[in-house]
């Protein structure tokens, strides 16, 4: 028998997955660890950072893109030396671990992907966002029997957050 304790939101880019995740987190009374991602605009550049939920000053630049040609520079060391240890601390101390978000870019960062599967195998609640991409890393998460996935759409995004809170409460 498996314990259902991993919940991910998915859907098209810009549909509101991270917004819903944050709204849920603001309305639950649990010890929360993990990270959220944010986009920072710097002229032509967009910088994507992953911030610790517990300590927003702990942040790591994970990608930088140039809007002029859509080129991207990835920072795998942010996942290896920053996010993997952050997630390890969360595993030891928090009730719920936030992963906002997981995509195909991380698929070859073994230290990080191994930590993700360690979290999913744990008794902790994992709550995150999965990019709507097709790759082995994400498909292995989607195909787990202990993972529930909720697709966010324009039709459900304004009201589904309460259902998500109830689902997470049932995981406890």
C-alpha cells in the first residue's frame, strides 16, 4: 500500500499555478520548507530565482534569459549547491515541502533530481508545480502512484485553491 502525500499543479504557462500555490500556502497552518521561483525583469533580461520559503534572503539564480533573442543561460550549480541542500534541511524540519517549479531543465542535474525523488519517497507532504513538458524526469514523477496532479485551467483557477487546501489536510 502506498501513502498519497505528493500533490502537484500543472497547466499551461501563465495560467496561475504559482499564484494558486502561494494562496494555498498563505492559508495553511503547517511548517513549510522548500522553494518558490520568481521572475525578475532587468531591462532585456529576465532572471529566474529560486527563493527559500523559510528565508527569502536565501535565493539562487537558476536561469537568465535575453528577451531579444530568447537565449538562456542555466546555472546548474544553483540546483546542486543551493537547492539540494535547502531541500535536505526542509526534509529534516518541515511538515510540507514546496517545489515551485520542476521542469525538464533540471533533468540532468543528478544531485537535485535524486533529492526530489528522496522527498517524494519520504513521509513528508510535497506540494509543487510541474511544468507541462514531456521528459523522463517529469514523467517519472507523474507516473508515481503516490502523486496527485491537478491541472489548472481558466475554468478552475479562481476557486480550486480551497479544494487543494482540503486535499493537503487529508494528507496529514
